[in-house]
C-alpha cells in the first residue's frame, strides 16, 4: 500500500501510487503516463490525451494490464516532481 508502481498496459507505462486491487481492477493515485519527450523522458499530465488533466485516481481494468511492478527510484523522483512539484 502507498508504493509507487508501474503498470505496463497496451497503451503504455502508467506510474502512480498504489491504492487498491481487487479481482478485476487496480487503482492508482496521481497516475501519469510515462512518455518520451524532446528533452528525454517525463510524464504526461494524465493517462490519456483526452482525459482529465492531473486525475486524483484512476482505476485500471486488469484485462488491460500486462504487468505491475515497483517503479525504480529515479523514475519515482521524476513522478514525484511531476505530481507535487517537489524536487528530490
């Protein structure tokens, strides 16, 4: 609980704070899509182009999740900065 995790989905990699999991879904807090930019890697301000900016929580259907794993420390720092503005 409260770990920062990566979900690999058909749409790409999603990073957020783990909230809960049940038989059919996984919920993340402050989820962001991990993206490649001109300046390197970073995060989109949400999980899809037409979705709400900076969503508080998103629930993913497990059928769309290929795997879930702990997010590495460097990516966690980038995610924290993208979601809170804090530089670690």
